[in-house]
């Protein structure tokens, strides 16, 4: 199913964000360091003109999590909210100059084993918004169409081998991996680094998106 990149799709997603009941943070999460990632929605590359989510491949020279797939984001600076942190990171990593008016809503916080509590921030990046990846942080940026993510056979966060469940819960279905030309490719060579897909809870717009530490 193709979701057109238009005002109707934006309104529908914004309404689902507004109706989404976020899980409250437990006491054990209060001591974690705050961080945020941007689920940035923009126009897909294909001729159908659908809506896509931006996914990055981190630069190889980074000290932490180099050459890994990631949503744009990072830790919250002192005094920052999760929204302002996500918008700042979008600008630093991808050159996107967006405002709070572009924010559609927040999804559930996710605690990581590295001591962070990550807040996914859903953002609408207008078609006129220019993407200029910062080469010091981003090796490449990819537009993954929502239609690919929403396919029933695309991936599943709950089915995986028991052997790897604790350290790398990759789906036994076909995960979506970005390819070099910016699209989504299935499958990926074994030599490619696989992203980690933590346990996921369904989010807005009927899609399931998670974050990595």
C-alpha cells in the first residue's frame, strides 16, 4: 500500500500520534540518560510519490556505533527536551532545518542496555526540505517507503531464533535493509552489518518502528 506524501497522510499520522497513549516511564528508567531519535517522514524516491522514513548509515570514523544503521538522533543536551534534541540532531546529521510545527508526536520511550532512555519523535519533513548529510557523522541516507515497512511479510519483531534472541533479535522474516542507491533491498549479503531490532510496540500510522542505542 502506497501512502501519498500529502496533507491527508500528514493529518492522519498526526491524529494517530495525538491518540497514541505513551507508556509511562517506570522508576528504574528515571535515572537513565535522556536521548531522542527522529522518525522523519518525507517523500519517497519512487515515481509513486509515497511517504518514506529516513534511515542513515553512520560514518565509519565515528568513535561509537560506527557503520551501523540508525535513525537520526542522539543524547539530549542539558536543558533540552526530547523534541528539541531530535530537531537539533536532524539538523546536525542531515542538514534539515525543521521546527516544532513539523513534529507530529512522540512514541514510547525505549530503555537501552547502554544506560539511555530514547524517545522517538515523529517529524514531517516537507518535500521542499533539503537533505544534506554531514559526512563526519553520516555515510549515507536512505528513504524507506512506508509501503515497504507495512507489508505483512516485511519483518516481525517477535519471531527469531532462540539461539540469538538475547543478543540480536533479528526477525526470521525478511527485514528491510537499505541499499546503496537509497532504496530498500531484499535480501542483503551476509557480509553486511545487520541492525539490531529490539522488541517493538506498534506505533502510529499502523507501522512498527524502533530505535537502537
